[in-house]
C-alpha cells in the first residue's frame, strides 16, 4: 500500500480536527460521489495496484478533499481520480509495494519470486533476493526525508508466515537494512495494514499507530514504540464487518499551515475491486478511534495479489 506525495504530505502535527462537513453514507447502486472531509482541511489518500492486463504497469486511485469553491460558492472540492498510471518496466505485478524514503516517485517492489527492486520511473534495480515471504508493507517517515544524509524511513512488513518485521530505509542505501522482528507470529490473519499517525508516549518515546483489519471482521489499532517495538499494544476499534477488505491506505488531513490532524481518510478495497472511503478520527492521541460510515467511491480496482 502506498501513501503518496501526489497531493500533500505534511509533517506530523498534533491538532484536533474539525467536525466532518458531511456524514458518509451507504453506497449507491454503483458508487457514490466523493464525500467532503472536515471543513478547512486538505485531506488526501491514495494507493497503487498492479495492472492485471499489463503486468508491470501500476494503476492508482486518489481521493482528495480540499478547501475551495464549488457551484454553490466557497466550500470544499472533493474528488476521486482513477487515472494515475506508473510504468515500471518490471514486467510483473509486484506482490508488495511501499514508497522509498517517503517519495511517491521511488518505490520498493517485491517480485513473485522474492526479489526486492528499487523502482524509479522506468528504471528498476534488484537489491535483494530474500523477500519472497513479504505479503504487505507500509512506511513511516521517521526523520526528514529531504535530508540525504540523515533521512530515515521505516518499512513495516507482514510475512506470509504471520510475523511482523521492521526494516530501515535511508537515502544513501538502495537495499533496506536493520531488520527488527517486532513479533514472530500472530499477524497472519491481518489483511490491510497501514500507518496512520505518530504519538509521544509518557516516557518520551515516539510510537507509530497503524490500522488493520482481520479475517474475523475486526478493525484493529496497533501502537508500536520505536525504541522498544516488541512492546506493541492493540485495541479493537470495530468488532465485526471488516473482513471483506483486502487492503488499506490511510491518508492524512492537514490545516492551512501544514499541521497534520488526528482525522484521516481511509481507503479500503475488496477482492472484487470496490474501493470504500471512511474517515477515522481521534479526540486525543490515546483515544479509541471513531469511524464514519463508508462510501463506495469506485469499482474495478483489482489486483493479482488481493487475497
């Protein structure tokens, strides 16, 4: 799953979000127009998938809700773009994808046979051949991605065997390194898995927060401390009805100054290719998230590795 810079990718801030300007409704017969996000905020989310007809080509879907003007006067412009295409020249559909160092123009991609590639436009470079067991990945920008010396990004990856791993990316190294086993087992029932936000713990450590859904229908929040990742915790956000989603992508909402809020759009896809939009929100960093009703915003967004 890819959280992209195509719209806005702001530094993490702690700012309570305003109320949603509309209530997200149940889907229409096909799919509904894009709902508006919180008034005064720019909200963005997107994801990429391998093209089933043309292996090696990646198709994208992007959702945005921005302050702007519409036919009724000043308000919010919300839209869905299903046209983005990236030509990777890989010749196959990646099993897992994640951004390299937080830039949407450079990706890590795994092949069906386990080779890890760095993808930069049409140029693809193999950097490792031991990634066959990686099922899904998500990224967390830890330090300034624009700093070519000290910029660091984490990749969290779930394996086919149900382990959760953390790898380190840096600007100057093509391959990922610094392997940490966050948990050896128990993650195999998870489907979508996406980074949401970071919070400060009582001891001053930073902890990354993720959302995931399990095959039994639960929507789960995971909190993983950066300094002590094996001491992760979890909370059940919803106890049922989320079992049909095979992938997630949590975006962000930022104010006019670029401060990131605790409200974010969440894209979730089904195996059949339906894309649903939700908004998740926290009143405080430690609060249990609230989730709006979903809106089906697109169909036909399928992928060879949706399981």
